[in-house]
């Protein structure tokens, strides 16, 4: 990006991003388009702020978005637009060893669990105690956090103006991050059809290194966040202002992202749980099921605009965080009208979260 590029007006940036995202929206799982647009807008604004204090450079920068199953590379270039390219999306087999063809059905469905406004604080307090009792060693320079999960999703796919529901088969996802977030690796057949995966390391070819933040956190960044729940929640609301369908929903989603594919220190994890309990509209949901079929109780929040409910699933006995899922609980409208209540739009299960000494090393290989 040219350091002398004039700053776009908010309206011009919004229009440019909307036009370019429309090229890839048909390949995005439903409900993700608006989220990625907001994330990309934030990254573009961050890039423009960075221009004022960095030497002149041109080129691309890879944006690493926190939600599993989607990776959108992006180029922020010129006054009028950011060039956004969606990755080719394929399904994966359960082992994740090789790419398979995109599944076209059946869609993922579930019984819609009963929501209750009671028990939220109690469940999240129990989850906090479970975190305190668990073994979560600090990540040291030269080490990597390793997170392995199972994921699957359902989405609207449009070909030649004909829309149908499709899904990515349940598959294995592995990701590695260095403490400062500048080195990493991803293996996910729904994102990259190479069995060996792809690099997430920074800087990019032009030397650009995005600054870590709530929506793209490094471990080092997480260690600097406040562990007082009120101060933490205030920071989340402030930094996500204007994103998502509502401030409360965006705060809940942001916390969910941090609990999922990142490695917050134990003290921060406890603060995230306690902060989530303070968000209006948060409920418990009985008999939620993660991507591997493990049953538990969920802490959840309904997005009134989309009719989608994001659920964080906890083991009924140990109260350990198992994974997340997004369920359509009310009738969808517009392009998503094909999605019926009970459809699981996204599901994940964390199967391993550990510290390893080398990139692409698994805990089993580390001994």
C-alpha cells in the first residue's frame, strides 16, 4: 500500500468493500459475510493508520481472521478499494489427511435446545474454576501454541443464480502460532487443498506485519489484556464499536473467538468467562452437542437480526470448554431463507490445545 495514498472516507471504504466482497459472498457460509466485511473494514482502517508512521511500501498483506473454516486473503491497495480474494473451499475427510470434494448435503441439523436466562453466572463461574485447576503453561519465546479441532459447516451455495444448501464435511483442523503471532502454520482442507497446509507467518512479502488486536490476537497481546472483568468488557465494547449486528452480540462473539482458537492465559480466561456473564441477553441452553458428538450445556446468545444463536458448549461434569456451534433458531430471510430453524451453520470441537517446541510439531511428537 502506498504511504501517500489519501485516506478514504468511511462511505467510500464501505462501498468498495461491499462491491469486492460480493465476488466471494456466494462461497462464504451464511452469516459470515457481514462479519468478514466488518473485519476487513477494521483491517483497512488499521492499515491506513499505520501508513502515517511507516515507510512507503506497496504490496499485499494476509489477513488472519479468527473464525475457523474461513480464510480470506486481502489486498488493501489504492484510494478506491481493497481487493479481496476468497479461498477455494473444499470439504475434508474426518482425518484431515487429504482434501475431498465439497459436500452438497445433507445439511447439518440439530434439535433446538431450550434457552433459559437462569444459570449463566453459575455455569461460567464453574468454567472459571475448571480453568484455574487445569494445566495451562505459559508460552515461551521459541515455542508454539498448537490447537487441533474438528469443524464442519452448512451454507448457501449459489451457482448460475441457483441457490442450494451445501456443507463441508467434518474434518480435522490444526493451527500453530508463535507467542508474538508472527510465525504460524495452518492445516485445514476446507481452507487449503494442500495436505501440507499453508504458512501463516509474517511479515508478508513486502515486510508488512499487522498489529495484534482483539480480532487477530497473539499470545503476547493476550497477556497484556486486563484481567478485571469490567475493564476487559469495557475494552471489548470500545474496540468493537460499530461492528456486527449489535454491540452486545459483537462483544459475545469476540469473547467466543478468544475462547476458541487462541491461547489466553488462565487469568484472562477466567476474566473472559466473568465478562461474558455481564452481557445482556446471554442464556444457557440445555443439551448442546459439539462437532464430535460430546453433549454439554451451552452459554449462548441469539442474534435477533439473523436469527442465529452462537453457543459455547461446556462439559456437564467438568465444565471444561468443549467447542462452539451456531444454530439457526428462527426463520431466515433474504438469501438465507433456505436455511431452516434447526440448521447448524457452524460447529467445532477443540480436541487438543497444547504448547509445543517446533512449528508443525504435535504434542504426540513432542513426547
